[in-house]
C-alpha cells in the first residue's frame, strides 16, 4: 500500500483526467463545484457525503477515454452518450471506493422525466450532476454570462425545475458563476474535498482506477501493464529488495505507462511499424507520466515509473541516463517491461516463445542496453517468474473480461430506457 496526502491523490486524478481531451480540462472540477454548492445550499447531506459526491462528480466523465463520444459531451444539446456513462459507471463501481455512488454516473445524461421512473438509489445526485454538466457547457460557451431565463430554453422534462431553482439559490448564496469565471472556485473545491481522508487502500484503488481506464481498451494493453507489475514483483523477490523497495517497484511498475492517456489511440493500437514522428509521440508518454506524478508521489516511485525506457549505455529515453544513474529497482522494471512486451500479444505482433524472449533479453544485456544481473535472474527463473506473475494477477484479467461482458449487457439495457 501507499500513503499519500489527500491533495496529492486528488491532483494526480485531476492531471490524468485533464489529459483525456483539451475540451474537458477542468470540466469535472467545475461540475463538482456546482454540485457541491447546490448540496451545501440544500443542507441535507453531511460534509463527508458531499466530499465523496464531489470527488465522484470530478470523475463523472472518466469513461470518456474508453469511447469516441467527446464531440457529443461538449455540445450543450447532447446526443447519445451512453458509452462513456456505462464505462464510467463500471470503472467506478468495480475499481473505486465510490462504488455505492456509481449509479449517479451511469444516469448523469438521462433526462429528468426518465430517471424518475428508475429504481435508482441516487437519482437526485445523478440529476444534479446532469444539470451541473449542462450548465458548465452553457457557461463556457457564453463566456460565463449567466441568464436566469435559461431554464425556459431547456427541452421539456430534461431537467428538474426544482433543482434549477436550487442552483439559482446556491448561485445567489455562493456566487458560483463568478467564482468559476475567475477561477477561484478550484482551490476552494480542492480544499473541501481534501478534508476527506483517503486511506492507503483507497489511494491504491484510485491509482489502479486511473491505470485501468487507460489499459482496459484491449486485452493486449491490460496484459502488458499487469504482466509488467507481476514480473517486476517476481524479480524484486529474487534480488533481495527490502519491503519498502518492493512497494516502490510495485507502484512504479503499475504507473509506468500512465502518460499514455495523452497518446493518440491510433498510435497506441497501430498494427504496423510506427513512423519516426509517431515514435516520437509515443516516446513522449514517459515525459507525461513524470508531469503527472513528480510533485505528488514518492520520488523513488516516480523515477522507477519514468525510467523504464532508459538504457545502461545511455541510448534510452527520455534523458539518456546510464548505468551509474539507474538503481537496481529501476533496472528491474525496465527488464520487466521488455519481457512483458515480448511475452504478450500486441496489436503489431503475436507473443514470442520463451526461447526467443530469452535470446532477445540476453542480447540486449550483452549489448549493455539492460542490466545483465537482472537478465540472469530472469533467465534462471523464467518459467517460475512468468507462471507466478500471471497467477498473482489473474484476478485483474478476470475483472477485464467481466467488465467487457457487463458493458455489453448494460449498454443494451440502457439504450432501451
């Protein structure tokens, strides 16, 4: 497990989700602020519950990275947006500490008259997020010029008139529109949400949530990250790392491709050889990973995550570091990343055999690209390392398969509402 300050995990979530699409930058935060002030004005919820709802609202579009719906999301009159709503619900329900509130994300684009008929525990939260979501799009499109007659332009039965009146009261009490317009809302929101104490177990779940949002697009990407973690931990056990070092290896391996959230999907899933410009874009993911993590997580973990493409002879990236710069933990994850890529099936290749994988790793060690000591450990324990790495994280692969099946079934039900 990992201990982090509340503001730090919030910042990592914010920075990661803001990289999904430039049009969604701080959209979740503004929606969360509107919902927060409506709930405070209403006065029926505890601060603790409001804090949890706010963090949920910040992540309400987390499923968008899995879909092609952002063009629709940023339009005031939304079209079909069930894809990202369903994915967002499944991610939050299965992988976050907010599973009890997840239905609000599932229905946050459903019209008021339809949500009333549903058997849903958190209808009002869903309706608040829905209203706040559209209000933010409206305010952004009008340069934060708010007209109280806006509700008259809403299609009938789309939003709750009662909740719109609540927003007007909250705006009068807290000056919501002005604070959003001048940016002062953000620090206020983060200060409020940061009072909600995240346990190490909750931090672990939020970090995994971000990783899975990126990786659950295909079985290949899921396999790569989880296998990298598994192999890294098997190596760590065999090179006598301390428990704190093993913990750092675990999180460094888990987060090593977090920056790929900013990499275009057509590059990540290109079945052929990347062009030189495409490869430069691909390489940039480690820089993005560092930008997300560097101010908020243990520097040891951050370095492990961002140095997995460095080479012993200085020919790697992003900084061209050499053997004297790289710790044993960093070298272990670098080898694990390569081994995972070789053993796994990718968009551009089938999995390599044990013999071919060992041949490639041995040559890279001989050429002083990767650590010979680590490679020897892998060669001597290859079968055990791969078997245990797969066994230890089979539950994640099963979660992927379950989510994929659940998505298909739930999407079919939702489009019939």
